């Protein structure tokens, strides 16, 4: 079959989505550098802990994710954070390093804001 795939009546056609909003705590101090192209980049590891509902049951959720903040002023915002800072990050997921043989994922930040997380 050639052409576009069939769409069921009433189905919405949408662009592929890739947006993540996550809160967490920095587990180490951010690292800032400048790319050969002169773009400032800050990287840090964000640890998330929460309780979510899945299949009607409470589930404890924990993960760590590398966050990349590129360009000014976002890289400066990330670099000003300290270990233990609590933040909300909005961004998109992408492959970490195009030369790496493994497919590792990292969050490329579009916004970073300090928050106070519930204990």
C-alpha cells in the first residue's frame, strides 16, 4: 500500500510529541562548558522521587536523568544551581551523544525553575 496510512473516522492527527516536565533534586554540582561553536552548555543530574498511581495501585517512582541546558541565559541558570537544589525542568528527550554505540537518553531543557518539593 502506498501513500498515507488510513485514519479512523474521528481520530485526531497529531505531530509526534516529545515533551517532558519533571521535578527533582540536583545530586551533584552542575558542570558548565562551551562548545567549539561557542554555545554555553550546562549539564547536571536530576533525581526524581514521587508516588504515582498505576493500574489503580500506588507506586513509588525513582529515577535519575541527565539534564542539558544549552545557550544563554538557560545555561547560566543551570550553572547557578547548587547540589541539593530543587527544580522543575521542561524540555524534550533525545539521544545522549550521537557517537555512542548505546542509546542513552537525556533531557534537553527548555525551561528551568526553582521549586520547593513536598517531603
